[in-house]
């Protein structure tokens, strides 16, 4: 499955054309075709050095019986001693280095001598290898920096099979870095006044933009209207008298369950908040009755109330952290419980408190619900429309080709794909009023994901078009010395001219049809965007020129098919192009157009799906759709607005995504291997449905108590109980009740978050909003001496910015606590009507809430805190290990699989699901990286630069794995079991070296341990594999054909055409199955050769990217020296 058609430069392609005729005319029976050419001095690459060949070896040594290693002689290419000339004598130097020692040390592991010292060959003459050209010029440039020569890789025909263990080779890293690092970003101090001012300016700009945006403006208008209705009712004396002193709980209910949500979310919130308040009131009444049921109980009523909190709060806090769906229920239950057991408690029970809390609460929730339905209602499709529009817009941007080679557009497409998936899941998990059913929305998501997945494979430079002339920009970072490698060719200028003419001819034939295809696909995506927004009645997202446009989707689909036919006809220009003689640019052009053709198929499916939905739903009525999401997943998800209001959205998504990735990886992760000799009796596998023992169930419970949910429950319960102690002590009851100190428990309960505790910026913002709320509340009463009209005006001026901060900004909890403080202070001033000075009320109530704010933040900081930079390091470690698992799975299922096996459609679907989830993981890690900028450090400022580079490099490595999987579906190298056995050791070493590197890097990041200076070289393992391929390709081998019933001589790189569309065969019973989808054809399409080239080229890219991972990981963890070997 390995290919020798690696990426080549223009010089190599020209050299091939000049030597092809001579190679083909040589005797095919000779194991080596000897052609001598003159090379420029100092231009040898590892591939240019070759040993001379003689007759086959006839000596097979027998290994010692006591030696458990198998040693065999390979008869492929016997080696003889060669004349060696020390390079230092000839005055030559290796490429890319000013001076190198006269010998190279290669440290090899697993039964190999260490070190091996060899001299270098003279650079005067070299003998090229026969057969197909195996040299990869970029890989040779890469390996030249390792100061190695091909002679260092010779094994003299000896191969060791070591019971599955691979042979690791180690090399000395160059002193200078192998990549130019980007310029470090300037990190401002979190206490910088300039940064604070800039943040306030940005906040004001976002607020003004939200006021102008129609959807956000209508949501804010609903929330403010509901709040003001409840506030005005509380200013009416009759209402205040009827509801009691805590009538303003009705206002707080309109804040907790504000009317800015969609209709379905509001209905769900109304139900859950009423149920939660009922649970809290019921638990509080039970606690009051138990604490006063007898004389001894009344004497110790405080202890009984404390026990009630100690029993109830852990369950509420654990459920709130574990199940996001019951967040509002738990919050309201805790609020009601605190009112019952912490406010005006004593030996005499007061059951009227249930009325004083319950009735205002129900009225406030009802006001919010009515306002939500009557005033500019949101049917529930705004978020899904916004997500679809942004995803389609990102896909259209992906067709802006050619464009600068930056990762910004790729990141945008990946992010919008993730956001669209979340929006569809939200659409399916709540009550919605829409014309599009959840099933149709799921189909749209799948088709659009497939489109963007193919667009991500398109080269941004679009080699089919003339490369744009980029303006010269100043370099960032320290550039490296230019490494030049000269390959000796005949008539170089003439060859370059011929190649340029060939490239221009192919571009002239393919550029026009490709541009037409791109333009039609852009038009088709714009049509899908417009039609979907028209169905959802959300045309405000569209540009003015497209709001009333109409398209016929069938006509668009036919136009795409017509453009596809033209592009396929234009491919006839390759009739005279043989992949073996094609240059790097030519092959890249054909690979680009092939990807364009595949993307057009996905766009056609999307257009037809959109057209069918438009025809079916255009004249349909609006209807309600109940949640159809699986219940076991539904309890872990909440609607978008509640998810925003609770805070910590970024970390919640991050941990959820990482948990999903871990679950997917656990299904394909390999198990520990134990040699048979070390295990006499293997344990029998556990039977399905086996009953769990009691001790195992106990272990499960104890293990669950170690999770973050139990930790949050412990922190929350401890904080609330400590704050509520003055409510139950006789000596402190007077000032507690006078100052209404129970508001500190409410503040702490609402602000504590299961994952994120908040940073200094959050703490400062919450304290400032509490101070502003208390001041503005007292001022509203003092300005008009309690005039209700003046207080209503002050309330409106305060509600608009703070409700915006609560429901639309990225700091919801500070907005909530500010609204709560203003409501409590202003309404308490109105209750006392000047009996207590307003400034004293503002001071006492504000102080109580500030105590709750400080307690919630400090407890979260000191007990199991969330540190973004630590999670970032662990997430990157897990991602590297996950990449190793995915790489191993791709190698096992798509590359080195059995001869009668091909990946089934379900395997491909599973791979796409894993890839989509891993891509979402990179999006979440980048969001986590941004959180580190807000975390102050006492030691020094945190530098995110190496982490940013490591994320980029890891995602590139991941993209290469995806490209390998997709390219391997279209070809396979011919071969049988004997061939696979001959390739076993080289394949094993090439794969195992990459896996070991990833595991070492991931483990070092996880434990923050310095990475060893010498790691197994994936480049050397890759080179050995390519040399083995070249040897087998030049000599050939005999295949015991299972299809033709005879032996035939094959070159190793001969291909079998694979048809990934024909993945099923007819079984003996006539039913279709997916056992084998391989189609063996005699006529091989040239696409197979191009994909073979892409496959081999990508494997070389993986090797190079692995070294970048080492550099950036060592920049984070440090490098471990090994003493005398350095």
C-alpha cells in the first residue's frame, strides 16, 4: 500500500523524462539497471547513494536456539563492500550545512549496535536506483538537515523480526530550529488601564450593535417589557399589600425566567421554574415543621434547619452540575428553600412564607410567558436560521479561490460547521414552531457538512489557476538559511521550458471549466441560503439584493451537472500525460480538479434537498414540533438561552466535546498486548449481561463521587451552610433579619458555577455591578422621594443595559447580580417609605450580596479550581494521543488491511463521525486558549505562542490523516501474503515510530515532563520503507494470483483500481452485503495513479509535521538531556 511516487520537484521531473527512455530499454531481467551520470559537487541526497549489486545471496544463517530473535537474510538486493571516501578529504559539505563532522552517529535501539559510525561517500559520481523513481525531493531536503547519508540506513540484507517490537533509530537534532517561529504576541497585563478602557469601548460598541440588530433588539425588548410590567405592578400599593413584603419576588421571577427566549424555551422555563419553586417551598415547609414539632426540637430549631440544607442542597447542586436540562429547576428550588429556612426563622413557624414567595413567583413567571407570546414572538427558528446562514456563508467563502494561504478561512468553516451542528441539536431538543421538520433539518445539516468537508480539502492556492502575485510583506520572526539542493540534469533550461509549456497547456484546458464549476457552486449555495431563509422567515440575515430572489433548484442541479461534464471532458487533456512523468504542479492540478468534481456531487445533493424542502414547506402552515432528541442525551443539553444565562458556556462545550471524543476513542483504542510466553492462562472475557457484584456497585458509587459534580455539590453546600449560620443563632438573628442577610446565600447560589469559578476581571465586574445596582436603587427612591413614576423611569434606564449584559453579552452573571441588587434595594426602600434611610438600605443589602459574591468566587478559586492553561495542556496531550489512535485505525482499516477486505460504508461513516468530533475538539481548544489571556499569574505572564503553534500543527497533522484515508479509497498496490511478509518490518517501523512519538509527546504534555532529546526518527523509518519499495519495484516479485490462477511477475507499485462506490457484493443467499467491496480491473484509471501520488506525498507531510509537533511540545515542556551523548 506504500507508494514510491512521492512528491517531486520540477528538476526531478525533467531528469526523469531524460532518463525514462534509457531505463525502459534496459534488460528487464537484471536486478539493477546501472546508469552513470555526473552529479554536481556537493549535491548528493540520501537517495543518490547506492550500493552495487551482484548475484543473489545463497547463505542463510541459522539463529542460535537460545536467541528468541528471528534473523533472516533478504535476497532482494545483496550488498557488497563499497569504496568509501571520506568527505572531509574531498572538501565537500552536506547540503544546508556550513560544516559537518566526518562521520554521523545514528543511535539505534532494540538489538542494534549503538552507535554506528560510518564515513560519507564522495560526491563525485553516484549510481541511480533502477525501477521507478523513489526519491522525494522535499523529503530528501528534510532528511539532509539530519546530517545523514543513505549508507547509514543500510542493513546489508539482514532483517530482524523481534516478536512485534520495532527498531527505533535516533538522530542528533540540529542546533537551529527547523521552523521559523511566528512573532510572539504582545501580552498585556490583566491590570492594564489601557486594556480596561479598551474592553469598555468594545462593550459599548457591541451594545450599540445589538440595539441596531432586529433579532437581538426584539429579544431585549421582550425581556425589558416583562421586567417593567412586574416592576410597575409592585409600585401599586394594593398589589404590595396583597402579596406581602416580598412582593418584588415577582420582579426577580421575570429576571430568572426572562421573556427574551423563544416560545418553546419559554414554555419549558415556565414549567421548570414553577416546579422548582414548588420543590423548594415543600422542602422548606417540611424543615420548618420538623424544627418546631416539639419542645426539644424548637430549642434546637437551627440544627434541624441546617440538617435540611445539608440533605437537600447536595442533591440539588449535584443534579444542577450533572444534568444541564434541570438547571432552572434546581436554581429556583434553592432560591425558594433559602427563603423558607434562612429568612425570619425562629422557634415559632411562619407558614405564610409559602404564600409570600409562591404567589409572587407564579405571577412573575406568568407575566414573562405572556410577554414572550404577545410581543414580537420568536418561534424558535432564529438560531437555526443564523447558524445555517453562517455555515453557508463560510462555504461560499471557501470557494473564493485562489486566496492567500492562511488558516483563517479553514478555521471559520470548521467553527461554523460545529455551530451549525449545535443549532440543529438545539432545534431537535426543544419545542419549536417552524415550517421545517427536525428530520429535514437533520438532512440539511448532513448535506452541508459533507459540502464543507470537501471544501476543506480544496487547496487554497488553486493550482489550476495562475498563482496570484502576492505583495511582498515584511517577514515575521527569524528566517532560516536557504537550503539548496542541485540535481544534475541534462539540458536543464530546455527541460524547464518544456515542463512550463506542459503546465500552461493543462491549465489552459482546465482553468475555464474549473472556474465555471466554482461560480455555479457559489450561485447554488447562495440560492440554498436564500430559499432556507425565506422558508424560515428570517430574510433579515440576507443581503438586500437577495431577499426576494427566486431560484429553481432543479435547474441549478442540472447546471452543476453540465459544468461537471465540461470539466470531465476537459480532463481529456491528460491523454498524453503519464503520472510517472508528470511534474509536481501537474499532479496537484489534477488532484484539485478531482476534489472539485467530488465537491460538486455534494453541492448537487444539497441543492436538491433544499429544493424538495422548499416545494414541500412553501405553502405549509406553521406547526409545533415537540423534542425528538433521545432522552439519555436530552438531559445533558439545555436550550441556547439557558445555556448562556448560566454562564461558563465555553467550558461546558469544551468538557462535553472532550467527553464525547473520549467515548469515541475508547471504541477504537487498542488494548494492551501481552506476549504469550508471559501469560500461561489468559483470563476469559467478561460475558455480556453478567450481574455486577455488590462490591463493584459500591466501587461505582465511590468512583462517581470523585467527579466534578460531587466536588461542586460539596463546595456549594459548604459555602451556603457557612453563610447561613447567623440565621440560626440567637445572638445574630437581630441584625441578620434587619439587614436581610439571607440575600448573600441567594447570590452565592446563583453565581457558583460547576466548572468555571471566574477570574479577577469577573470578580471586579460583579462587585462593580452590585455597587451600581445598590447606588442606583437608592437614588431612584431618593430622587423623587418615593414617587412611583420617577422610580419606574430609573428602573427602565437601569434595566436596558443590565438585562442586555445578562442575556446577550458574554458576562451574564454580572448582569444578573446587578439587576437583582437594584430590584432588592429599590423595592425595600419603597416598602419602608423613608423609615430607614435609603443609603442604609443600599449599604446593608449591597454588603450582603457582596459577601455572597466574594464567597462564591474565593471558594471556587481555592477548592478544585478551574485553570484554563492547565486544561489547555491536558487537552493538547489528549489530542495528540487521540491522533495516534486515529492514525493507527486508518492504517489498520484503510491501508494495511487484508487482501479480500475493503472498508465498508459503515467504517467510512464512523470515520467521518470521529473526524467531525475531533475537528470540533480543535475548535473548543482554541476557545480555551483565549480564556488563558484573562488568567493572571504571580510567577510570570502566560505565553500562549507555543500552544497556538502546537494547536495549528496538530490540526495539520489531523488533516493529513484525513487526506490519507480519503486517498486510500481509490487505489491499492497489488500484492499477496508473501509480499506483505517482505514489507512487514519496514511498515511496522514506519507506523510504530509515529505512534511512539505521539504517545511520548502526549505523555510529556500530560505530566508536564521534559521530552527526551532523542526520539525515534520517523524520517529514517519512512526512508527505509521507500528504499524497500524501490528495491522490490526494480527487482519485481511473483504473485500467486487468486484471481487468474497463475503466477505472474509484478512491479511492487502496480495498482489495483478500487471503486469506493461499489462497496457491497452479493452473498450466497442472493442478499447484498458489505463483506468485500474491492473491484479488480485490468485497465487502471489514471486517477488511481494520481491518488497514489497524493497518498505517498501526504505520508511524507506527516513525517515533517511530526517534527514540528516535537519542536512546539518541547517549547512547552522543555527538553531532557542525556548527558555525554549531547
